[in-house]
């Protein structure tokens, strides 16, 4: 069993470094940081984390080829892999249209674009000239890295919410970062991933498919619920129809929440509008309740448990609990 910890890029860099050190000490295998628009830069955060840790793998979840050029993604990936002595994983996806509209970016054929971007990245990591004449990328023979990457195969993980992106995970990725809202949504996403695996004649055992959940753990349940509500209020409107269906809600249900959070800028008000079905997105409570929900995923065959924000009112407290109670509980499942 693998274990990973995910953070949003809203925390100060030094705080991220402290949390990464705590995650490494707690026994996590991977540490991921998002790169959401107008928050702190994930590559900068991960550079600081790389120099402050020794064992834990680090990764972006995710960078976006619509907002960061594919050539620059290759540069930062190869550089972070060098800095971390081969511990970097590249998480990539096309982002949420609701956030991209802030900067006037439209997603033109996102699955095809991401497929082409990943093909280019792999050529560059292998030290080849990425001469391309694709639908989206038209590069000359001068498109190549001017330094030798530490590794010629940097693992690429795809972040996915929609069926077609989930299929792409199975077809071409080294790993997947599907968001499971609620955690039991795994049974809905797995068939799409397996369809992609069948196309590439691979099996699930060849893929590091992380079961990415949100959780909020703390001694004060009301405080834990509040931070989870705020998380849902900020991101809930940007989720996919597949997830809304699994929760039993519609996009229109999030309209007043989105208006309060994004238009009025009142996250507390938005959080108060989060309904009980929306609250099912994450796992709320103590480590015992977390273990019970995660046991259901392990019973379904999950081999990588990925715990994500908000983690709780005190993320340090949550990580300590994960290391003391959660990881040891599931350690018997750990892969050789």
C-alpha cells in the first residue's frame, strides 16, 4: 500500500516545508502540491520541499498546459527531478473551465491536447528533439532540452474528473490522481480507467492509481466541519457532472455557494450554504472514522491512499494522527 499527502498551494512556503517534513516522518511515500491559479507557485514550494526532505517523493497536482507552456513544464519537471535526486512525479491535467475563465482561457479539445502534451514531454525527457507537427503543438527540430535530465522517464500522473480523462489515465499515464467525491466514487471511476488500460493492453497492477480523498480530522468536530465546508465552497462548483451525480446534487445547487465565494468574496457565507449532500464530498471526524471509510476503498482493491486538504483545522495534528493511527493500520497492505 502506498500513502500520499496532498496540499493546496494556499499555505506559506515555510509551512508547506514543515508539513512535508512531518509527512516524511509519518511514513508517507509521496507529497503533492496543487498549482491553482492566483495562489502560491507549486514549483517554488516543491523546490523548497526537495531541499528539506530526503526520502519522500514530491509532485505537482497539477500543472496545466493551458496556463503553462509544455516546454516550460518539461523544464521545471526535469529541474525538480534533478534537485530532488530523482524523487519528482509530474502531475498534469487541463484544469477546471470555471477557473480558467478568470483569465480568458478556453479548453479546446482538452483530451487530445493533453495526449499531445504528454507525448512531447516524454520525448524531451528522453533527450530527443521534439519535432512535432500535431494539432496543437508545432515544434521545430530546435525543440529539445539543453541539459540531460537525471531520469529519462519521469513518472507522469494525470489528474482527472471526467470519463474521457479517466480513460486517458489508463491508456497512457504512469499514474492517476482522480478525485473521489465521495470516496466511494471509486467504483464509478474504475471502469473508465480500466477501459483505457484495455486500449493499451496494460493491467491495473502497472498503474499507480491514487485514491484521492478530502478529509478533515480534528479534536473539535465543529472546527473540522467548518474548514471542510470552506474547501467545498471554494472548489465545489468546478467539479464534474460525474461527481455531482455521485453526490446527488446538480450544478445549479452550487450557484449560490459560488456566488458568495467568488463574486461576493465571502467564504464564510459560502461555507454556510454548503448542504449535507455536498458535505459528503469529504471524510469528516476522527482517525477512527477515517480508517472506516478508507477500509472500504482497500476492500475495493485500492493500493494507494491519498489524503488531501483541508486535512483539518490543524494540519500538523492531522498528519501526526495519520502517522500514528492510519498508516500503521493499513501497513499490512503495503506493496513490497
